[in-house]
C-alpha cells in the first residue's frame, strides 16, 4: 500500500489527479493540502473538498495551505476558468465535509509523524507549502519517501516562453525544494506531460464510463481552449495526473538525474527551470533531481483511462 499526500490547487487536471488516487486499491490517501495557484485558496480548498466527495471519498481530510507565494505578488492566469474547474465547479455537488482545523504544514507534519512508513508527497501546484514544510521542519525529511512534483519545463514553458505555471507562481519555493538535500525528488515537467496529451476518443471513453468520468470531462473545454490558444494544442493535457501515476506506479516515467536551478529574477526568464545537460565531467554543484523526460505515452494514458473507467 502506498501512502500518499496530495498538495494541490484544483484545477481541472488536479481533479483528474485526485480522482486517479482517490479510489486506487494500492493507495492510502492520507490527506490533501491546498495551495493558491490556478485560483485563490478559498476556491482551491472548496474544489478539493467537492472533488473528493464526487469521488466517494469525503472522509479524506483536507487542510488549507498558503494563500500566496513565499515572497512575491500573486501571479495567475485563466486556464482553469473563474471557478478553477472550467466553469463546472458548481455542478459537481457540495461536500458536507469541513476542512481540517490544522494549517497544511502542521497537518502534514502530524500525518508524517504518525505514519509507520515513509509517505510519498505529490505536489501538483506551486511549491509554497512544501518549501514551508521542509524549511520549518527539516527533521521530518526521513518520513518522506519521495516528492513527486509536477512542475518545470526544461525545454520551455507554458505560461511564458520559458516558465511552467507551478514554478512561475512561486519560483523561490521551487528553487528551495529542488535544492533541498536528503529528500528524494522526482520532477515531472512539461517535457513529459505535454507528450501525454489525449484527444476526443480518450475523453469520451472516460466520460461515458461513469458519473465521475462524466463530471471530470465536463470540466475540460475551457482548459482545452487555453492550450489551443496559447500553445496550438487541441488536446487535453493532464499534467498533474501524470505525476500521480508515477507516485502510484514508480518507474512508469523514464527519469534522468540532472542538476537544476530556477530563475528567481523578474526578467524574461522569471520562473524558468534550468537543467545542466552539458557533459558532466565536473562534480555537481547542485543536488541531482530525477527528471522525467519521457514515458511510454500510450501505456501511460491507457493506465490513467483504465483506472478512471474501472474504479468508479
Ligand atoms: C500545472 O499548472 C496548472 O495549471 C496545472 O494544474 C498544473 O499543475 C501545469 O503547468
Ligand atoms: Ca495543479
């Protein structure tokens, strides 16, 4: 059984990611923490509660995290619409569950401390909560099996030519987390998630399988339009679900150890994730991060589709 905490800013693709983990028989979803990102913290938290309820898991506790980046003004975009779920947030029902009274960092510390085995944390929003957790509680690191982070783009960005959204929202947090020693990190950047795009056939298989699939797919049109207009891609790109797939099935993505850094300036490269891919004869100056650059994309998208169609 894999013990997971998902740190999230739902978010259309976050909804698919939560649904992938929520009813998987090999996953013990210990909790969900929320962060501001795709939309403000009130919406990401309400959306997380409602998505879990939609998935039949209102029992999974949800704790509220950071409402802003560590040290910079808010940055946002409209990819997920004004409610964070492509205009569909008010159609998925309202959870009767309340948020956990603890803040996200205290909540994660308590879950990690109580767990008899190390826990995988899957951050699929800006890394603010995770930077705060590791900065304030370095002693908790041995309780973390691995961070499987959706973020970054080595070959280019989605929100700017150089930056990926989650890193762009809080570059200082990303820089700290990626530099942190003693915590294994697998980074799941755009380089692999953009390869795992799916089209109408995949979406209609998920939509027609069950009520959860129908609601998830109903969230996608606005988000898809954003990727069509911004990146010329008329597909559904489920970034966050790819990170959760790797957390559930370690090794489903092909990783390369790389030295990384993040541009924390306010220039044109702000929020960009850089990898040193030169021939590494010199000893590394940064810790190495396992960066997922490739995958068997048809096996991977088939895995996500089959899970969403069979577990609900
Ligand atoms: C990431 O940014 C958000 O828009 C998505 O939810 C995903 O986590 C992709 O760049
Ligand atoms: Ca997200």
